[in-house]
């Protein structure tokens, strides 16, 4: 099984997803990141998805879960590099990724983390968690 | 020409995405339409695997005389869908997902048909037309 590498730059973890991930690879990334956040004492995670030509609901949910896990572990997650066609498709699919911070590129994300991220703070009123689905 | 993939693992879902992308590029779908079709195919192929217990995906180019497009058929011999209206509701899931696969995929394509029988299986046909 492929594994997505996690790079450490200072106290930031940088993940650049370069492959069309199987679901298991996405779940493995989620676990690996949680481990690395704790072992490194990281305060910021940047996930670059500029190489992904689609983000489906599974990958979308994985990104949201990673953001939630990081938050609990005192790290901020920023997703960067989403392609315009991917953004259009994600929203039409019904996933607007509430609670996930985004930036156009890695450089801007690093600035956001360095300044404590006053720009682009998720909407404070956004307490409706789209990822909790009603019971059948 | 029809190409067929048997879906029994996660890797097969990736193969379905790659096949659909290739056919969409050949058919000259716009970039946004390619992205929508591949995303819909990913959702439906995963449903075939997770809820249908595996099945087949057939991708073909179609021509209505007026326009060209891509048709994809996802078929499984799984349990079938008991309540189709409910299954097509945003946010409803019988598994552990987000409940966006079926309803979201329907929004991403131009035509969407479901044929399902309890205990016999489900067949979903989607079409995306070139603009």
C-alpha cells in the first residue's frame, strides 16, 4: 500500500498528496498525522491537494476529520491548492468543508500559521457540523 | 466501445476513476465536467463496493445523434435499496458515510437512473453529455 509522506518544517507538518489515494491510504494518513502532531509537538498542518484532480466525499470527510483531530491536539490544519474545478464539484456534491481552513498555496498557509492565522478564520457561527448525519 | 472493470477492492475504485478520466478526456468533456463525472463515478463505484458487496462498472461513449457523451453503468448483486427516496436524501446513510454519495452523484451528472430489487441487486446508469 502507498503511504503519503509527512514532512516537518520547524513546527509545521507539510503533506503533499501526489497520488490518487485508495480509501485505506487516506485513513492511514489520518493516523500517521495524528501520531506525528504529537511526536513533533506540531502546531500547524498544511495539506497540499494541488495534485488531486478530484476530491470525493470520502477524501473530503478525511480532510475534515484530520482538521478535527488536529484541533483536539492543539494544531491548526490548512488545506491548500484546491483546483477550481474541484471546488466547483465539491460544492455541487454537497460538501462545503465547514470548519476547514483553506489557503491558495503553501506560502500563504505558512504566513497564516506564523501570524496566528487572523485571516480566514472559520466562521464562528459555523457550529452546525455537516459531518454529523442523522441516524437512519 | 465499452470498457469494464470488476470492483472488489479499494484499488478497483481508483481504477474506475482513472478509466473514467481517460474516457472523459478522449470525449473532450470540459475540465469541470470531467471533474464532476470522475467524482460521481468515484462515489458510485464506492457504493457498489461498500453497499453492493462488489460488482461491475461499464464505461462507454454514446452518441444520441445530436451530441456525444459518456455512459457509465454500476451494477451489483447486493441487497438492493429498500427505500429509494430515502437513499437519495442528502445526509441519509445506511453505512458510515456522509450520505452524499448517491444524492451528490445525481447532481453531478446529466442523466441518472436507478434500477433496484430487494435481494437481487442494484444497477445505476449515469450519463454526462458534452456541451
